[in-house]
C-alpha cells in the first residue's frame, strides 16, 4: 500500500501547478487561507496535508483534489460469484486470444 505521505506530496505538487495555472501568487493564497506567506511556503514544502486543507485548496482553486486522492486509493470491491466467474472467463479469454495470435 502506498503511503499517505506520498499522496499528500502528489496533491501538493498538483496544487502548485493548479495555482500557477490560476495565476495565484503565494501572498494571494495566504490571504485566502488566512495564513502568512511563510506558512504557505512551509505548507508546500511539507509532507502532509489535512483533509480540511485539501478541501480549502479545492474550493479556492475550483479543483477537486479529492478525485486525485480517490484515484490513488485502490480498493477491491467484494464480488458476487457471477462477477468472479466473469472475471475468470475474461482472463481465460485474453489468454486464449494471445495463444491464437502467437500461433501456438
């Protein structure tokens, strides 16, 4: 499982890019977050973000950083017997197609 720290780093990196795209400066962001400019710099250099901060950044930038977070967290949903069998058949089908294409 990937560490949450890495996910926070990814969101911070993405937030920097989005901030540049939106033409927002550190002082402007600091004002919107009710922080000092130094605190904003520390936030971007940090390794972790609170959910509240991610929500604030999402609202300020009009960008849903939670989608990025959700895409990184992989959960295997419980499957019914039919779904499991379909999955097994799909694997078998791909294997047979590969064998036929390879000419074996």
